[in-house]
C-alpha cells in the first residue's frame, strides 16, 4: 500500500530570481549531511491540504492560510510514497523557524534517549542551488514547480 504525504513549498522572488524555502532534517543521522527537504509529512484520514497545513506548522512554526495555497501536483516520488504538494508565494523569516521534536535512542543500543527537532534549520535557496541540496527523491517535485513558474 502506498503511503500518502502532503506538503507546502513556499517561494518568493528576489531581484527576478525565484527562491524556495527548504528545511534540514534534525537528529543525529542528518547532523553532518547537507540534504534539505520540502516541509511535508504523512497522513491517513485528513484531507491532503489539511495535512500539508498541519505538517508545515509542526515543522516550521508558521501558519499558512488554506486560501493562499495553490495545488501543484500529486506525484509518486518512489515505489512507496505519493506526495501531494501545494505552493504559496510568501516570505518567511527563517530565523524564527521552530519544529516539533521526536525522541530516539542514540547511539543505537546505548540506552540513551534524546529529544531532537524534526527539522533543525530553514533556508531560502535559489531554484538552481536547491536542485543540488534537495533530497534526490524530491527533485521531481522541484521540476514540477519549475514548470509551473515558467
């Protein structure tokens, strides 16, 4: 069975260049990796747009109004997951980003339980720079966005 995920990709223009908002995953596994993600998360019962809004708030601390979202695509990013993506033209102060947390035993089998932010940093990337930073599985979504803005 395919998992469903929904997310929001904020974008803005600076001097006629498009910038997109991405976040870096938290926790020890991602600590030294320079890979970034669209704010998104899995859902089961709720509508995709409601899940996207909830996940974005949980991972960024920023509320987004439903009427400011534009549906971009529902796209199978791998064999196990379909992502529904909404976009919005808005500016977000990345210095005010806050994220929910999760607990994990680390190092594995150590008995040490720590709490980590789900996302530990947010940045605005030019569209070209984002192509080299975003998770490879999400590059398809970025290309859909690029088609949209042209």
